[in-house]
C-alpha cells in the first residue's frame, strides 16, 4: 500500500529513520517543506500490506495522527525488484492481512447516514415490494443489489469485535432508522396503490413460487445469512469489494423489508410476522458471523506475526 505522510519538521528524522530501517518499506521519498495544511515535510513510501498496521502504529505513536497527516491508498501493481523484496520481507500473505485503520475509517464513512443511503435503501425496498406483487425473481435480485445496508452491518460487527461502542451505536441506529424509513415510505406507496386498485390482499396472499421464500424463514435462511456475513466481512477487510456483489444477491434483508411493507398495507398478519422474522434473522446472522470472522482474522494474524 502507498502511504502519503505530512510530518512535522522536527519529527522527520525519526520517521525517516524508522521507515528506512524497516525492510518491509520501500520507495521512501522526502519533499522538505512541501506540506501546507498541516505544515511539515511530505514523506511518501510503499509498505507491504502485511506490515501496514505495524507501520501505522508507529506513526500514531510519533503523533502524526494528531499533528500531521496520514493517507493510505492501494497499489494495483509494483513490478520492481525492490518491491518484491519488500513483500518477501513481510510475514504471511497480503490477502490475509487486515489494515485495521483503513477498515475502521471505511466503517465510519459507511455509518455517516447520508441521504443517498436512505434513498438507495428506499428504492431497493420499493423494488422488492413490486417483486412480491409480480412474483419476479429478477426484481428480487435487483433489489438486493441496490440495497446499501451491508456496509452498516459490517460496521456494527466491527464495532462489536473491536469494542468500539460509538461505532456500534451509530451502525445500529442507521440500520434501524434506514429500514424504518424505507418501509414507511414503501408502506405509504402501497396504501396509495391499494386505494386506486393496483394492489389487493390477494396480491400478497396468492401463491408465489418465485418469491414465496422471502417471508418463510427456515434453517437455510440462517445458514445463508452466516455464510454471507463471513464472505462480506472478508471482502471488506481484504479489499475485495467486488465479492460483495455475491453477498448482496444472496441475503434477503431488502426483499423481506419490501414484503413487510406490502403485508402491512394489506394487513396480512401471517406474512407480516414471517417477513419481519426473515429480516431480523438475516441481520442478526450476518452480524454474528461478521463478529466471529473479525475475531478469527485478528487472532490468526497475531499468530502469524508472532511466528515471524
């Protein structure tokens, strides 16, 4: 990974010495006085992913988090000989390394509660409710992909695993508020559709061979939620966000919310309870699996570092 540091001038010699003496760091560059806000020297370097957490801990102790600047970015390719030597000097595999500072920073961003989060979640839930009416598996998949809720689930699991109470509270609040808002808006739309005759109780209670699973949670729902939670957390911590697409289309949180809103509109008590149970089962299963995955990752990586 590439690090861009702004270092107070009086601390530059110490930081440079630390970076230069670490075989897991390469391509160290110094630009004296280049920092304007905050002021200081600009230091650039490339660090083996497995060593990033160690290097960042040292920079934090040097005061760069409070008085300087630290920016991380991923490197797509580094074909030089010195880069390969740097990677070989670090223990373990890059795919197994977790850059906790980056993961936490991303989690803080994901629980900010932007208007786009509420908009995407509402659109996803509305698509899911239409999928219920039309019994369309394609619309169910579309609703799953559009839904942005998994980021908040990961943040909740991360807060619990790392004992970050504030992060956990923000993530849980965003999940609850987001789904309440999305279900509420979809319910109002469903009531309007029922008033003009577009939606009938039979639209929900009729046999739905393609979407009936949404409101009927079973043991496999729990298994899928746990597996998806593990896969989603691994994709986030390993920096492989493309794997999240598979998670999005495997878990029925958004479809269950859409079915819940529609069932409330037609007062189908059986499906209200079923879709609510499905929603809670999936959110709980993903969170628990995420916490356990993070704890295992942390323990395994500590053992790798100690073995080195």
